[in-house]
DNA sequence: TTTT
DNA sequence: TTTT
C-alpha cells in the first residue's frame, strides 16, 4: 500500500450509452467505453496519422448513478481512476483477461446534450432514468443473478464488488475488444 | 487529438526481469510487469485486505535500453505512459486483447540493486547487457522474426511498432494475465 | 533527475485573454490564468461551498503560439505541465515569489468560440493574431526590454527563459494573486 | 465543480524535517518542502544542467499525523494533492501570495531512515513524537493562537482550515522561497 | 462504438 | 511474478 500508485486519467468521447445495472445487494454499476485520440507522425511515410484508443470504464455506486443520469453516447468526459484487470472464462473454458479503469472521478466536459442539470433528477415514474436509452435497461436484460445463470459466459466474479458483467462475445463484436 | 488525454502513472515493484528484444528494424523493446498494492477495508467483514494489481508495461527505444540496463526484478519503479490495447490471435484462432502501459517515462525509485549508475554502461563484451538475466535473452529465444514463424501464437502485429512479442501461453502461466 | 516527478494537471476556465509576448531572442511566451472550482461541505455549517482557485500558467514557443491563436477568456482548457516558482523583486526591493505552471500540453476542451480551427492560421496582415484582444498586445505595452526599464516592478528574470513579465501590481488587481 | 480538475503529483526529497502544529480546534497540520530535480540541456551551451525546484506541501489531520510520524528530512516522498494559493500580509502591510500543494496522499518511497513501521506508533511519553526534531515543536514555539498575536507577520488565515503558519521571513531564509 |  |  505504501510505495504504490495506480492512477489513470483519460479525457475522451463516450462510445455508446453506458450500461447500468444493479448487483443483488443493490449496488449500482455502470460500464461504458471512452475513445481517446492520438495524433502522431508515421516514421515510415512521414504522414500524420490519427489513432483511436478505446478504454473500458467501470463506475460503482454514486459514480454509477451519476453516469446513469448524465453521461451518454458522444459526451466528452474526464475519467480518473485506477487500472484493474479482471479474469473471466471464455466459452471455450479458457481464461481471458480484461483491463478496465475503475473510476473514482467522472465529469462531463461538454454541455449536457439533454439539458439535464447535474444533481437534478429526472421526474416521472422511472427510478433511475436519465439518458433515455438506459431507462429500460433492466427490462431488456434479465436480472443480474439470472443473467449469470442463463448465460454463465462471461461470468460474474464471485464477489459482486470485483466486477460487472462482461459484454457477451455472442453479441456480434468482432474487431474491437469491447 | 484535441480534447483528449490518455495518461497512466503507476508506482510499484517489478515482478520479473524485463524481456528485451529488438525488432527487425533494430528498435529495442522491453516488456515487464509491475505490481501495485492497494489496501482497503472489506465491506462485509470489516477486515483490512491487501490487493495486488499487475500491470503490463512496454517500453521502446531509449526507454527500452534504460530498462535493459537498470531495471530488474524487485525494483521499485515509476512508470508514466499511456494505455494501449493490442489485439492478437489465440491458439484457437480467436481474438484476444491485452492492455498495456506504453511507457514514456520510467524511473527507478530505490537504489539500483546491482550498484550500476544510471547513464553508466556496463563494461565488457556484451552490448546491451545490464541485468544479467537479460544478457542471454537473444540466445535463449529465437530471433524476433523466427519466433513469429515458429510460434505464431500469440503473433506479432504486422506493424512492428504496434507491439512486442506476447508471452507464450505455453510458458506455464495459468492464473495471471501475464 | 531520477526519482523525481513534477507534474500538474488542471482543467478549468481561462480568466482573461492570454498575454503573449516575445523575448529578445524571438521566443514566444504566453501568460494566462485558469480557474478551477472545488465543491466541499463546510465542517462547521454543513453547507455546500464553492471555492475557486486561480492558477498562473506560462507557455513557451509552440505552446505559446497555440495559446495566442486558440485560447481566450472563458475557454475551458486542459493544462498539463510542471510547477515552477520564480523569484522577483518587489518595488520595496524585497524578494517575492510566484508559482506558475509551465505548460507542456494545452488543449481547448470546449468549442472554439471564434470558430477557428486548430492548426489553421488566421489570414490577414497580422502575424500572430488569433484572439483579437491579443492582436495589439505588443502595441499596448512597451517592448519587453523597455518594459523592464520603465517598470522594474515586477522585473523580468535576467535569463529571459526563466520567466515572462509579471503582471503589474499597479494594474488594479487587489484580492487575487494575479 | 464539474469540468474542473486541480491535481499535482510530485516525487522528490524532503528538504527539512516537517513542522507539525495543531490548530486551536485540534486539527493537526504539517508543513514541509520537497525538492524535485530536472535535467535539461542548455539551449546556448548544449551542456546538461540540473535544476532543483522546491515545493511547499501542507498536510492536514491524518496526513499530518502520518507526516509527523514517518516523514523526515531527506526522505524520498510521493505527494499527491491540489494547488492552493494563500494570501497573507507582509510586514510592510502588503499582500503576499504563497502557493502550496495541499496533500491528500503522501507516501514514503525509500526505507524509513529511523526504522519505524508505518502504522506503528512510537512508544514513550511523547504523544505525537516520531521524527525527533518534531517532538519539541510545540514547546519551542508559542501556541498557535499566541503566535499570531506575538508575530502577526506572516499571519494565519482567519479560517484555521485555510492554511498553516507561514515561515517567518526573519528566519534567515534569503534565496529560497521557503 | 465516440468525436472533429 | 514483486515487495513490506
């Protein structure tokens, strides 16, 4: 613990609306991806090249609620956190590893595209609504516990606080890590 | 490129002596892992728990030479860099992803255990010797280009600058990501 | 140099249009201030309090030119750099110290309020025009060398690369450091 | 508060034993300075030059107690915190400004020179003893409240949480800011 | 998958 | 795989 630091700071665009779910103990957890861009000059051609790097972000509890309410696809965000590599089992039974940024500070840097004010809860019947696409999240997907039973691939860590559900590899992603 | 940041700062212990190799174009590349520790209090038991996180680090050119000469197993190091996720093919032909810290600043924070001075090159016949375990690296392992032919799993990226050789999965690691 | 780090990262709003000048050797230097906000809960009253912190930023050469062209009052900016404390002589002959962030990375995080494109130079006769308020900077203020003679308070460091002109204390600022 | 970041990370050597005191409400506060080194190549001569930068650090409460117990002159430390500029009145009645790093994370990176274990309190009659030079701190210096009356230069901020006592300019420091 |  |  002493003589140790694990710190990440990224600024970039959110790729898709965050997925927000709740553990069986009621902890909110949000997952989303952020793209950072880097311009560099190719050593061979001398051409300027733009390169995009994608980062998986996980937020828990209050941070997850904030994400649920204010962060959506396309927003410019600041994420500060730490690196964490999770192990999970592929469908072939082999171990896989996924590195994520566990956020402890998330901020929107551009204007909220839906005009919501930070700290202001959306009205209406929905409890954790915010960005519309998240509203039906729990309906369009089985309960967290059930999800694990129905599709134990990729699995949840035994300790619910160790990590959120990993996006299914069956969901059609092929050329990107997440 | 604007409105973008991708920054990582870690301080921790080097797990094994770095692997240093050279691309076919003569670029030095070093790979090593760093452990960071985090103490936290378990929410269930209230007990203090120590948790270790492992980080893969890649260094190129001058940084790789520095690593080769001065960084060895057990050293406390500062690594500053950016996150990069590489795609490679598993033996089963499936895509895998590995996230690494591409270092642009590496420093030893404790005293050099072999008494070498930074900036001071080891004498003798060996060219990039430093930490002894690295000396025979190129002998104990096939040439970079051959390596890829003999064992195309995991493969090198086509662009040699995109990533170093990935540690073989056949090398007996089972429970750790690298 | 080893075992050393001096790193600052701030995100905030630019307080006034940057002052850009040129040293006698032709080096561009930009000075501006950035406000960061911090919300905290007062320990006595339990009330939420907003607190603003002002940071002096100095940028040199290419960074200064970028500032001159794209950064103006009110913009949300990211500044990455290092801390540096400069010594200068007050009118009373006593030593004063000013701490600044010497920037090595400056980015605008909101939309450029004047519609300029990064990397795109403004047309017209003016050489380093950009934000209009900077255009006449060198006219509204004496030459760098003269400035020091006319008003040796606060003075320029002898080495022109050590620091830019310090804002005059006679300029009406009273409750803020700059 | 949103769209704002104020972050500093330094690694360097502690210049003198920290000064630890207590506010009238019993809050511990520690003040010390840290040197960071930077090597660069002089643009005129082409010579390598080493430059030392000094940073004032302030720590409160638990961090101050940790400093009191484990941090002394010469130690290599990591300090993470935020920048804060305090205003105070010089003996001439003029405003002065001092920029400090308000620490929220302090770690010793080398071995504790007095063999103390972190978390282990020194035995004996002294309450917050640790580094010996701090033991008599409260005796060698008047009470915080009295100190301000006897020597209102430089003064304490009215709100005790805004900042610790500033080192007297009469104390013989001439060429360094603190 | 984002965005300029 | 590190280290305290």
